[in-house]
């Protein structure tokens, strides 16, 4: 039996677009030698992946990177509320173990 790596397409997606947008999509698909459907599915998949990746990646300016590292290397002293939270956490962890 031969195994294929191409997933079976079983879901359907519909969208209404302007005739101008369809013309542009058709032209782009033609340039890439793809069907309109394949072009749209690939483009939407790539855009979705980028959107998801953008929410999972934190980007900092060089100045912010330096401030972050400085805070890690030389953290400010705990405020009373932070100390209470730390102590409460330590008690919870001790009780669980």
C-alpha cells in the first residue's frame, strides 16, 4: 500500500469577494501556475500561521532588551505585597509536596 503525505481535503470554505479582488487572485494564481482554490488556501494558511506566530513572539527594541536583561540581572527589591505573595507560594508548594 502506498502512503501519501497529502492530507485529504474534507472541509469547505466559502467567501464573497468583489470582482476586482477575484481578478487579482486569479492573476496571482495564474502567475504561480496554481488553481484559484489552491492559491487561496495556501495564502490564507500562510497568513493564519503568521498571525498565530506573531502572538507567540515577543519583540523588543534594543533599549527594551537591555532594560529586560538589567531587570533579570539586578532585580529590584520585593515590595511588601510581593514578599507576601512569595511566602504564600512557598507555603502552597510545601503543602503539595
